């Protein structure tokens, strides 16, 4: 079995509404690149990575000399081919490595007629619990879906809880002033007294604001405070002033940073991302180290469609030390590129796929449809805010948005979106 072809397709899949964060916004859609790897005996494996366009597709095609003729089961050698530790200092290919690994694991599962989790040692749970991912949002093109006021935020969280059964809630902060977001967080805790909570301002706060906010929420049913400020040293200074667990997906995203954190602790909870770390297996290696040092872990979300979500589910299924509910943007999507559409939630979680490989199938009609959406709309700058076109993010941020301003930029979706239900993509 040898790799015989590699293909990449960029898609633009609409969100329920544009999602705001400390660096800018997701402009009403996720742009992702679907990677397909084919073998000479007819198997096709699926991968996924963030971003897209001609440059991303060219980068995937540029991997062909590394991949063609390679046995997809030889994953260690393949990872070294694509991201040798020395060479990757100058050419960080981690997301591409992850997409290739997903596809190779998918091929192996189909070849041996077993789910990926069995290739990784067997599952310990049938369903992965998820936290709601709550964003301040701009209105959608029809003028609905806005989350700006505290009342809108609580109503949105309540609707998600009813629809999906979430028992943990994550607020994406760093958009408005810390005191406003503190009031919003306290309102969520009051509205759902039996649930768990976490707050993530995407490293936008100063060390002083971080310490003040940590003190303000101590004693609440918190899972953790995620990336309140930037850098290991900044996090270390905050950690010394609070008994809250601090979590990160920004300052510990490789083994070197993990070792640095173990030697001089700055972070308590490591949020492992199957794309940022370079694949499921890299995350498993990190999880084993965390387990040895009693560091809690969870599964991080980087704006996934169903292929990456499947990688997260298989990864979460085999972890003995999955301490917290996982993150996912998935419920913010209107659709997916999979046969059958989006994977369903049940009681706040998603079942681990039982089919061979990743257990998901690519819907060719949907793939073509959302590839056309990308060709029509193109990409967008993640680090820009469509409601504040002259604003640029700073760390730490002191130029907060004003929650009293009803800014409503009409961020475009695919113009053909209105026909999705008629096409069977509801």
C-alpha cells in the first residue's frame, strides 16, 4: 500500500453569526482545507486543516514529492519527512502534518475495517462531553443572532443548553472591557447554578487585569481560567497570585514548551489540539507526559469541520486523563461537508464514530457547493474586526469595544445559502 495522490480543496462553510474574539472575528464563516490522500490500492483518507485558498492548496500539492510512494502506515517516518525538528524551525508545517496524519489513520482504519480509536489503543468512553462555546456575536445577514448584551448572552446560552444539553460553558472574552465580561460571566453562573464554567479572553488582558479577574471569580464553579495573559512568564505571574487552574492552548503547543512548563510551572491545564500539535499521535504523546506529571488536559477546538471533529472524538475516546469537557466551535456552524450533515449532539456530548477509519464520509455535493462559496467570497483576515475596520489588536489590549454600540456589519455569507435547505443541506 503506497500513497499515489494528494488533493486539497478549500471550502467556506457558514456560521450562525460572525464570532468576535480578542484578535478580531470569524467573519460569518469558517475557511478550511480538506485534504484527501489516495493509495495505489484504492483507499482514500480524509484530513482537514485551518485556512485555505491557493497558497494552502499549493502547499499541500508541494508535499507530493514527500508523500508519493510512502506507506501511510509508516507515520513516524512520514512525520520526520514533513517536519524534521530542525527544518521545521524555518518551515512550520504542523497543521499540514496533522491533516496528512488524519488521512493516513483514516486509510489504515478502512484497510483493517476498524475505527481509528482501535488503532490508538481502544476507547475508554463512547461519548465525548463538550462545553458550550459562547461568543459575543455580530448579527447575521438577516439581522438576527446578535450577542452583545448580557441578556442576549444568557438567552443564547440557554438556547444552546436546551438544544444540545451542555452542562459546561465557555465564554470567549477579550472583546469588551474586563469588568463588563466579568458581569456577563457572573450572569451565566447565576443562570445555570448546576453547571461548570470557564473563561477565555485569548491572552488580551494585562497581568494586573488577569490577577484582578482571577480574584473576582474565585469561589465560582470554574473549570479553569484560559490564557488570561500572554507568555509563559506572564501566566506564571498570574498563577502565583491565584488558586484557580490556568489553562492554555497558546503558550504550550509543542513538547519543548511542555518541558519548559514542567520545569517552571506557569500553566496547570494543557489544552491539546489535534491540528496545532501536528496530529492525534503527537497529542497522545503529550497527554502521556501530562499524565505522568498529573497535569489535567482537555481537547481544544480550532474552528473545526466534521473531519477534524472526528479526530478530536477519537483522540478524546482513548485518553485516560481527559479531565474536562472538550471545546468545539461545531455547534456554531450551519452545516458540514459530511454525508448526513453535522454530527449530532446528545446530552451535551457527541458519540465517537464507530465506522472504519475516522468514521465520517465526505459529501461530494456539499464539498463542491462550499468550495464554490469560497471561490465567491474568498478568505478574510482573522485578526481584523469587520465592525471596527480601523482597529488593530494589541497585547495587552486597552482599547475595548463599546458594548453600548449596536454595530451591525453585514458580513457576507455565500449568496446561494438560501438554497441549502432545498438542496437537502438543512
